[in-house]
C-alpha cells in the first residue's frame, strides 16, 4: 500500500478521490487525507481496505476520468471554430496587416460572448419572476444570478482599458474596411435592453431611424419585437413589489405607518426651524423644510406620483414604490434581506450599463477625433 505514495503525483491522485457521503469508507478516506497532510504520517493507510487503496470505488481516481471517451477540452469548447473567427479585413483586402485589428476583433467578440451570458442569466431571472410566488430559495437564485451579471458588467467596463491600448492612428488604418458596421448593431445588447425593460419611447434614434432598421435579418427583427411585447424584468419586478407583504391596509399597513413617521419628522423640522435665530437663518431654514415637504409629497400623494410617471420622471407604480420603500426600511429582517439585495443589484446593473455606455461613447469619440485629424493631414 505504501507504494502508492512512491511519488507526489500518485499521492495527489489518490487523495483527491471524490467524497461520497453514502460510501462506507468516505469518512475514513477524509481522515487519512487530513492526517497525511497535517502530519506527513502514512501509517493510517495500513487500516484501509485494499479495494479503496486500489481505487476500485464509486469515486474513481482522476486518471480514470481523464482516460474516458468524453470530449477533449478543445472539442468541448469548439475551439477550432471559435479561434478561426478572427478574420482581419486589412489582410483580406490584400493590404498590410494592421496588428491592432486583431485586438479590435477579439475585444468585441468577447463583448458579445459576455452579452450572451448576461441574456442567458437574465432569462432565468425573468422565468422565476414570472411565477405567481417567488419563494426564498428562488430569491437566493435570483441574487446569485444578478450578482454574476453585476460582476460581468464591471468586467465589460474595465475591458475598455484594453481597447484603449490601441493607438488611434492604428484604428484609422483599418477603419475604412468596417463601414457600415457599428457597435449600435449589437443584436444581443438590444435584446438585453428590451429584456431589462427599456421603453421604446425612451430610445434615442440611431441615424434618425428606428433601432431595428440596422438589422437585415428578419428573424432578428422578429425576436426584438417579441422582447418588446413579452414581460420585461422591470414589469415583473413592479408586480412583485406590489405584492410585498405588509402593504395590506387591513394588515400591517406599512404605508400608514410611513406617512405618520414622515408627518412627525416634518413637524419636528418645522419646530426646530421656527426657533432658529436670527430672522434670516429662521427664514432660510423654513424654506428648506418646505422643499423637503414638497419632495415627500411627491411620494405620499398618488396623484403627484402618477403625474411624474406620465412625464417619465419616475417609472414604478405608486404601489410598487411603497413595496420598494418597505424593503429598504425593513432590510434587516431576514424575510426582506434577499429582496433588498435584489433591488440593490438591479440598481447596480442599471448604473453599470450607464457607465459602460458612457465609456463606449468616450472611446468612440476619441477614435473619431483621431480619424478626422488623420484625414486633414
């Protein structure tokens, strides 16, 4: 048995047998592994059955897995196809190769792969929210998926730094081959926007035309139409917030408690302002209190809130706003902890998309300015 430990590689393979809780020797294997790691003591192998030491268990050794007839790393990832997608137009057109064109292609292909992953995860979140009830186990899944999307979006923003290592004049060398291609033609990003809940009236027309007009494939256009009409994450989130437990007027009645707390707060602020000296300070303080009161009225008064929604200054319904406020105030209660995390992660995603758009716009302006300078010369 001790011959199994003849070299480091063999011992590594032996002691990395998969652990099965139902296997009769699983706990003993774990103990032996710990004793050898901690004390370099192999005497405990003497008590192990021969079939375990020979690897004849349900949990086969790593070698057996590696020798299976399954796909290889390259076959599983389709690397032959993936790595052959970088076709340099500067080379295709018979001119000198522009090395930075390869970076340009790879960077944008990586963007599209990450967009695909985001859309994939977002579809799962939408499917969960589409159910009549979102239980705690499903909420945990949503938090996990949204957290991953946030991390991917941070990566997409940081990836701009890689693209900016390309000298602008190098971009000019192959830019003429790209027309009319543009990042605005990213089909997956448009899917992402629609699935998140971007309203069509809030879109800025690209080249004075509808955003779908840049796509030549009718199937793509139809898929975009479907995402416009299907339930978006925002729409489902709004319905979910409207069902927040504790908003019932015949139950906990959070909104009544919130209104009373706001009125007490405003009353205290007015009393403090009225006692301030001199007169100029008192007048200024009262004006500030009036501004705060007006701001709270836009929340407390359903009609004012509705008018703000019509002006596109707000999006959530008044009932959903109540639910969001309740989750924020009672976030320390276990029942509302995960829903509060969901709201925070969605705000992070919204912020990161805005940041990514801004970075992309600045990068495009940077290269375009260099292009104009080159043409003047």
